[in-house]
């Protein structure tokens, strides 16, 4: 999923921060169904969730600025707009691709 959405290659033999954070978010969300768990840890978990959304999106932006990404789903959405992307569009792109990535098979 990371390769399709963000043109990010992973190596199962190496620790990958994007994969590790996504796995952590999914584990935390599954624990959130326990009574009382959400209120106790929501602030910490929110930070992990936001990072799992922002980091892959920013990775693509950085790669595009370097001329290294013209094939990922995110890059395609960013180029398809044909105008300056504002905060609202960035939010839609980053959250929608994160939801696709987090529901896909991310585990390394």
C-alpha cells in the first residue's frame, strides 16, 4: 500500500518508521474498544494517528520537490488539481490516503 499510495519502498528486513507508526496506530485503535481505554490514552494516540497521516503525505511532497515521485497515488492527486493546493485539499488527500493505507495490509 505504501508503494501504491506514496511510492515508498519498504524492506521487510529493516525497520521502517512509516510502517512502524501505521502498525502502532492500528494496534492502538483496536485497543480503543476496551471500556475506558479511549479516554485514558486518546491524547497520545491522537499524536500517533496524526503522524501516520502527515508523515507519508510529507514524504511524497518532499520526493516531488526533488523530482523523484511522479507515479504515486498521492502525487497524482496533487498534480491533478492544476492549482495551488490549500490546507483543505491537503487534508482531504492526506486523510483519504491514510484511511486507504491503514485499512490495507501495512505490516512489514
